[in-house]
C-alpha cells in the first residue's frame, strides 16, 4: 500500500487552520456522548464549533462520512499509519478536531497507530470516558506518545480530574482551571504552543468558541 492508496482508504487527513499539524476527524453528529450533551443547556457540546461554519459544507460532510465508514476496514490501522508517516512532518498529530471515539475497538486502533509511529506525538480529546476506562483496564496504559485528555461536559464545569488521575491521564475544559490555551491571543492558532500534547500539563483550559 502506498501513501496515495492509504489516504484514499482513510478518507484523507484534515488540516485545521489552528493546528501545527494534520488531524483526522468524523462528523460531530456521529458523537455518542456528545450527541446527548448537545441537547443539554450550557454543555460544551451545545455550542459545538464542529456543527457550524466550514463543517457544514457538503464536501466536508462527505469526507467525514467516508472517514467514519473507513473504520470498519480491516486495513485501517495499516493505512492510517502509512498516511500519517508519509505526509506529517511536524512530529505531531491530532485525533478528532471533530467527532469522537466510537468504540473500544476504535480507541485500540488509534493506540496501535501511535505504537506504529513512536516518533510522532499524538493527542486525542474525548468525552467517551467509558471507552477510555475499558482500554486502561484491558491494556494497562496508553502508548507513551499518545496523550489522552478527558474533556469536561459543561461550560465552567469541572473536568473529570479524579477519573483522569486514576487512569494516569490528563483533562481539558472550558473553565479557568489550569493552563489556559493562548490561541485567542495569537490569531486563533497554536503557533509554538504544544500544551495539548504535553502530558505534564494536567489540564488545558479553553475559551468558549
């Protein structure tokens, strides 16, 4: 399998303008916990950025669905590994600038890609605490180069810090707790900041957007 074939299989990679690297995403409509939270007032998902703007364009919707469908392909891990290895030069990668983990198997696939590419630092934010807990129970720990951040449910609500500590993970939320993402003061871009990928940063606080 070459890089072109790999990219075709996984539905290509995305290039969010904020990020210093590529990402891979699915539709926010496919979120499991997020779809429920979207109906809850003052939840972070109720104002989800991935439900508006460019994410509503037909081409983006089509790409998201193709990526979602690719998850059932038995060659997904091989293809994703090849796609990232062949196109990502920054040394970083983000999972899910839109969408979320779909199952324990999906999370295991993501972890395997990280194992296959030890020189790349991966970050995934998620509200699927159950799948993450199942993974840790089954496998013990995530790969060293995969930072999993348990994301808070509510705006100004407490991040799941206790659960994250039990699982040896990190958190994020829309609050005033911990490190604050500097992107709003620098053109909505990460620029040199890599806090989200850094396991030493216990909680990243984002502004509502």
